[in-house]
C-alpha cells in the first residue's frame, strides 16, 4: 500500500528502522511515562510522538494534508490539535496512530476527505463498521476511526496486530 504518509515530512513505513536522530529532526520525541500511561503500549514497545504535527498523504497536493489550526483568532469551532504516535518493536516501526483532537467537526471533515481519496486510490474499505473504516492491503491495515466524541484517528498497522 503506497499511501506516501508523512508526519512532519518524516516518511511513515511499517518495518522502517528506528533512527532517533532522524525522528528528532522531524520534531518527534520519545514518549515519556505519562504518554505511555495514556496509550498503554506493550513493555517492549518503543514509542515516539509528535504534538501538533502535520500529516501529508498520497502526494504533495496541499489538499492532501491535515495540519492543526491553533490560532485563537480562528475561533473555537475551527481550532484543533493533532498528535502522532509511532510504535517500534525490535527497532522496526509496527504502527502509527494519528489523532485529530478537540474538534469533532474538524476531525469528521478531514477524515471524510481522506476517506474519499483512499476510495479513489485503493478502492472501498474491506470492513465498514462505523465508526471504523478498514482497508487491508497486503499485510497492512489502514483504519479511519471517525470521532465518537471529540477526537478522530488514523491507524496504520500490520494485519496481525
């Protein structure tokens, strides 16, 4: 599945080797104690995260991006944040979770646009169980999780996870 996902222009690919300097250069930080409490990874998982990061997908068209809107002047209805978590096991990337946070409407709009692009690019989802849409290609799963409250999510992982 060649979705060409990039967080802060860091290319996302399952199986990619963990390179701390490269992650730091793209504004990722190693998840600390409290972050780990929130996401509950396995003990041997290495987690890196980025706060208020940008997500690009497919190509460099500005319409294929999700960037946080943090300007108070935009108003509470428009503002939202983002975060991304990268899971590494045995120094290989095994999972990505990208969050659109604190704005249900913004999450729904951004995820709907992504859904439409994915359907155009790789076809209909294999599984459609709202709020989840799941595409399975080769050994990978790509999941859009529409917001149930305030947050929307994008997940990329190996099928066996």
